C-alpha cells in the first residue's frame, strides 16, 4: 500500500501553473513515475495530459446535473455545486497503453490526474474510479503486487494539489541509471493440435515470451563486470552496465513435446537494449528487477505493434515477393495466421527500439519500423508525452542496429519432407534398381573369385607333388 507520494517539484509545479493560467475547465491525464515496494512510496516524475480524441474532442468535460434545477436556490447552492465530470475512459486507457510502451524499466503509468473544481470532483467519484480501473488494465504494473493506482486531484476552486500524503522533492536528481544489452535466441516448438484448438502464431510467441520471463527472472547479474551478490548497494553515480547470466542449456520455458507431436518451430532472436532508473533509497536488486521487466515488456510491445498493424490492414496476405525469397513481400505479418495455413518458411523483422531524451538525463523510448523515419518519433513525443520534440537527431540513441527477427518453419515443410508421393515412389524405385545392380555385381565378383581359387590350389598342389617325386628319385 502506498503510504506517501513524493512528486518532482519542478515538474508538478510547472503543470499546476500551466493549468491555472489556462482557460480549460477540466483536464485529465496520466501520472508517470515509480512505485517503491521497499519503502511503500510512490515517486511521481511527471503529469502527462491526454490529447484530444480522433474527432478533436477533449478527453473530459464538465456536465451539469438535471437534478440541480430542482435544488437551485434551496440552501443557497449554485448550479456548479452539482456539476459532474464526463471522461472518455476508453480514450484515456488507450493513451495509457501507448505511453506505457514508451517508458523504460521501473517507470510506469501510476494512475491519472484530474484538473477540476472541488464540488465537481466530489460528484464524479464513480467515473473517476472507472477510469482508474481502465487505465490499470491498459497499463499493468509487471513484477509488482501493487493493485492500487494514484488519483491526483488538482483543484482550482480552491487551488490545491491534493493526492494522499503528498510531498515535494527533487526526485529526478537522485536517480541512478542502469543499462543492459540483452541477447536472446528463443526456439519454440509448435506442437500438433486438434483443428478446433489451433493457436495463432502470435499467441504461441506471446506464450513463449511469458515463459522466457520466468527463466530471466532467476538469472544472475553482473554490474560493471562484477557479480552481484545478495543485497548490495550501488554508490557511484555513473552509468552502470548490466549483464545477465542465464543457466547454460536451460530450456525450461519450452513445453515438453514428443518428436511425433512437433509440426513446426518459431525462432525469435536478436538483442534488446534496456534502461532502468533506481532511486537512492531502493536496493540494487530493484534495478535488476526493473531491467528484466523492461526487456520482457519491450518484446511484448513490439509484438503488439506488429499485431495492431496487421489488424488495421485490410485483406492481409502472406507470401514472398519472389520465388526462393524467405522475406515477406509486405509489412503484413503472418502472426495472425495459424502455422498449418502456411505453405513455406516465413520471416519477419520487428521494430527497432530508439531512445529519446526526457527529464533530467533520463530517456523514454519508441519503436521504429524499417520504413519509418525519426519524424514519426518526434510526432509521438509531442502527442503522447506532451513534450517538445528533439530538435537535434544526434541526441536520439539508436543502439539496436539490427532489428529483432522472427522466422517460422511451416507445417508443410516440417510434416511433408518430400514433394509428392509419386516423387517418393520414383526415387525409391531408382534407389532399388541401383541397389539391385550393385548386389548383382557383387555376386558376379564373388562367383568369379570362387571359380578362380580351386585352379590356383590345384596348380600349387601339382608343383608340390612334382617336387617331392624329384627329390625321391635323386636320393
């Protein structure tokens, strides 16, 4: 349970001043920060407003209650006393889902904030709880047991910033940075299933990633070349390089399949660059947990991006542009197909992860498709994170030079190793003819050897007999 919240003073005061100087009667947005299980504290880094929806309408607005007309004048209440809030819950949740993809290890969407007057806030408890629940489902907190989220109310009548036990402090200045480049090679066997229970490739890959998360969770770590032992603390403020050590030849995440049941294989490999940020009061193990969670979240986010694009495409097709090519001819992936429907080996490149400067030396991330430029990333920063787009492209980090790759051996390549039955019969017949000819030659050679040997023996015997007679006569 969160007992106290510490907000970054420079950011939250800036947001409060901006809202008080604006003419908007209400605003909803996301609370970005960290939850610290070791100290039961919530650390708030920034408040990010939810942008207008596709129709250009704001994500929230104040509505007047019809019951207020009857009560108007009684007990001196004005019309605004019973006004309440309308929130586009689905749009706020979608904003949370997309922003969560851009956040790095340990930094999460912790909840929502609302800019509204005191009376309307009190009349909107139901819609606020529903919105918080939608956001929690869209942006879950992995590797934690926190079931609660933050709701920050910034009131302009009277003006105040009122969450739970709230303090201001220099949160960002005390963060330490950890970076890891994690190389993986997942080989997932595809087991034969009934037609009614065939899974899509995306579901098989998603399960494989989740299973790999369990293996990564138990991995040992090295920081700056030193093995981490027990609950060590990191006192230096430099960038810390992390390496994870997995048990050799451990394939516990792969479900057991007999050789007869395997009908295909998925190969998912590449290198993931990950960052995590540690507060000075958190143990070193928290940074490692955040890095592991960020790696798995990054793999899942890239898979979700590919699947979202496939859903938006009309009439997706799977196949190679030229004969003999193993690459898909379009961006449409085969992930939404089932393995049995594929007719050839297919492969797909996943988006690259790039890192954009954010607050006080920290980074957020975005994912770049092969056909996309950095301009797309700048648009995402402005729209989703309400931040100025980076003007200098050199400040954007691109450590993942090669995209993650996925390949699938199809059902037909694995289950039908020969082109056709007739081809099999023809090839078998030729093999039998060759074998028969070779056997006949061997028999002929053996027969010749058999006829030649008696003649040699008789000749040798005759020579010996003649030699013995000659010796007898001479004596």
